[in-house]
């Protein structure tokens, strides 16, 4: 329990750093560390497949995409944020912590949870037999993403002529 | 078990709050997408933790994996869009996009 709390606190701290740090590279790396911690939490929750996806795809691939974008947009650091944003953050955070602590427990009792028994079968059976439509949708989403990126990086006709 | 569920959802809500705060207050486009990532971390933590507490971890894992795939497609498209916006405006300031207002 203590290790879980430490991991969750680390996750929140690195996520907050990702938002508050001015240097975008450092922010992207903080986000990667947060993903890594989330992956470890998933491992400890007995969800190894989700953990592997979280670490390899989110901590790896998405961080690389972020760093690539930051490198391609060199003047991105020059955007000036309002000063009050960083000063007001701890105040709002403490306010939310209090509200979250007070409300969440009563909210959990009111959420109508479906009756759940112990699951049968393996992860593969659940993914391929129960969630088949999700897999089809995933293929559609990936295709849509690829087509969108291709369309966004399409060269103009004039560029081709040159 | 209820205490464990409370703990995970408490932190998941905290992550969503941090992301929403950044989305509402910051101006850098890349920071805004980092905020979207933080929110999605909170959501996937809530999915997997609820699955673990309710003895439905296999289903929760498959949902989390689907969520990660959607997240990757979203981030790839969004970052390509950001690069195009930067090429046009030479800045990542979100306020410059108000020119698009009709």
C-alpha cells in the first residue's frame, strides 16, 4: 500500500512538472517519467499487458513524437504564459484536494457498479472474443490517423512543379 | 477494497484536474497537448484501477489498450497539426489562432 501511494504521488508530481516546467524538452521528459510510473502501477495492479502498452507506446513513442515536434518548432519556448498561472496553481490544487477528498468517497457509494464476478479465460480470449469490435475500431482509428498525417504533410502543387 | 478504489480514483481525479487547469490557463500549443496526455493518464488509471478492484482486470486491460491506440492516433494527428500551424504563424501561441474566428 505504501509503495502504491509513493508511486501515485510520483505520478502526480511528474505530471504537474510536465505542465509547470518552462523548457518543453524537460516537460516532455517529465511526462515520459509519469508514464513509466503509471506502467509500474499497472504492473502492481496485475495488468501486465496494459503496463507494457503504457511503457512502450506512451512513454516511448509519444515522447519521441513530442520531442520531434519540439525540435521542429524551435521558437515554441518563446510563448509567454501569464504569471498568475503558476502562482495560482498551488492554491487551486489544495482547493481541489480538499473537495476531492470530501466528495469522492460519497460519490463512489452512489455510482451504480455492475455486478462483477471473477473472470474466466485468458486475456487473449477477452480481447479477441469479447472485444472484437474494439479491435476493428482500432484499425479504423489508426488508418484515420495515418491518412490525417499524410493529408497534413501533403506538398502543394506549386512545390512539386519547382 | 473500497479504500483502495477511493485512493486510485482520488489520484485519477487529481490528474484530470491538473490537465484541465493547464488546458484552461496556458497558451503554448504543445503544453496544451501535454495537458491532454495528463488527462488521458488519469482516465486510464481510473479504468485499470476500477477493473482491478471489481475483479474485471482482463476487460479493463483490453479497454486500456484500446484507449492507448486512440491516444496515439490523436497525438500523431495533433502534433502534425501543430507543426503546420507553426509553419504558418511562426509561433505556438494559441491566441494567434483567434484569427480563425468568423
